[in-house]
C-alpha cells in the first residue's frame, strides 16, 4: 500500500536518506526505530509530502507522492499523521479539531461529521472534553485528540511521528493503549518510536534505521530480541539501558 | 485663553464639519490599507518567489516615499496622466497606500509567529494553502496583530491631517482657516488639539483592551 523505492533526501549538504526502500502492506504495523537524527521522521514526512525527496519514488496505493502535484491532497486524506508535539489547533475546541478535516476538506455534511467526531472522541476516552480547548488538556489527552483527528479523515493508514516522545512518562500508557487498539482493529500504521516494548508487542515488522539507511529489518520480535547487526545491537543496548 | 468658551460655541459647528471629514478619511484609508496590507502580506508569505519579490519591492518603495509626496503625486501629477481624482479620493488613496506597507509588515509578523507545526497539521489533513491560511493561520494571527493594528489606527487618525495639504477641509485645515481669518490662534488650535485627543481616547482604550486579551491567551 505504501512503497518506497531507493529514496534519497538531502538538507543542503547533509544527506539524511541514502536510498531507502521499503513497503508497508494493508493492515500492517511497521515500527521505525533508530538513533536521533537517523532520518526516521524524514521518511514519514516524505510519505505524506510534508517534505520533498530528491531521488527515488514513494507511492501510496499506486499514486506517486509529489508534494507539488494536486494529487497530494488525495494522498493526505488517505494517509493521516500524528505529530510528536500534537499540533492541535489551539483556537478551536477539541471537537472542532476533530471535524475540521471532514468538514472543510472532505466537505461532509455537518451532522455526519459531528456524529463521527463525537464517537471518535468517545473511542479515545475523551467524550467529555469535546468542548474544551486543547491548551486545557494534558499532553496525553491532546495526543489522543490528535489521533481522533487523524482517524476522522477515515484514512487507510496513519503515520505516527514519535507520538509519545513529548509526554510525561505516566501519560505514555494511555496513548499507546489507543494505538494498540487501532492496531488490533487492523489499521495500517507506520510508527516512528523509541518505545521498544510497544514495537515488540504490537508491530508486525521493525525497520532499524541508522545514518539514512535501513540497517536491519524483519519481524519485530526477531529484530528486537535477536538483532543481527552490531549497530542494532549497540542501539538496543543503549535504549533499553542495558549498558 | 480669553473668551475660550465663547469661541468654542462659535467655532465648534464649523470644526465639526472638519471632524466629519477627518473620520471619513481615517476610516476610508484604514479599510484600504488593511485590504492592501493583507494582499502584500499574503504575497510575501505565499512561498512563490515572484509574488514575494514584488510584494517586498512595493513595500520598500511605499516606505521610502513621504506620505505628503504621495498625496501631491496622486492629486497634482495623476491629472497629467489622465486620471483626475477628487481631493478626498486622493487623500484616502494616498494614506491607504502609504499605511498598507506598515500594515503588511505587521500582518506578516503575525503570520510568521504561528508555529510551523500548525501549518503541517493543516496540510496533513489535506488542506491547501488558502484553506490553511483561512482556517488555521489567520484566526490565530489576528490575536497577535490586533494591538499593533490599534496603534496604526491612532496614527492614521492623526496623519489624516496631512490631507489638508491637498485641500481636504478636515479638522486641521478647518482650524487653520478659522485661525487665519480670526487671528485667534490659541483658542482655535487648542480646540483642534482637544478634538483630536477626544477622538483618540476610544482608540487608545481599544488598544489596551486588545493587549489584555492577547496577554490572557
């Protein structure tokens, strides 16, 4: 459903992606792990055209991703994104945040969008916060609203860019719980994360990225429990505090 | 100040005609400068090189010309080019254009103060440039922009007096005409100053209200 073929990307002199090839199938949960600055987030941002890429090709359901082409809107409505820093619209209520895309991009009838918006908020456990404004919520609550906002587009896949990295430790669990439920429901997910427990339990596959290349990939449990490549072994030792 | 009250009663009605024109010039040029300023600012942040270059050049040209020269140009030079404007039209147009440069810079600062994550979130749910501006960026930028916008309103009220140089009989020119025909300079100009001040006070209070609201958020 999502396919990357030899994708290269540079920021000025700095080449952050050095030939990434990967695919994500329908219903699959793929976690991307690796050190900071390895290009993990850039991959996600290239998939929905927030960032352009220099060489290679990315396609979503057979449609080439080109951030300057009109087709990018179709891709973005099919592939939602959840950001590290939530990026909710602070001037709108929680419910308005959720229905913004359905109402103004997909032009759904108001009643339909509002009804689904309320149902989604209930699903992420925030039904009673519908009329609050985002700054009044905790980070964990904001991120769950952001997930509801992504779901409201009825996407075929969701990209998660370090969704729990900006959260206090005690709030991480709620967000991961919602994501776990999504995975169980069969949502296609690409998750950049440092939560190795989540990756091991929920992901079908794991890509380990370092310095702009995929160093190792495979079944989540295999890569995380018995990493083959020394760089993967080293990285896992560090994040699991086994040093 | 001898006979100030007597003079006030006598000149007040004539000066009120000036006040009416002052208000017309101020509101007219405020509206024009807001619309033009918004256009320049949007061009500037559009991300399209040609548009942002044009906008930057226009702003610099406008900023580099004194308002009074702009007014002379519109009122005295344009007829030579076949465009004849009434004094009032030229005043509103001139002040509107002159202030559009400041409005544009103010609007641009407000737009650029919005977190980039907001734009990305909007894009990620499929919003195009214009929808992102209208639904996400501008509503948040307004709060930031309002206090300086209020200050521009006060400055425009006072600078509307420059319209007197191209024969618009607004408050300052009415005062000057009365003073030069009665020689009661002190009383007349004191009265004129008080009338400008009276018009400014509601605007000053409005700015303070805007500032409080921004501080709260």
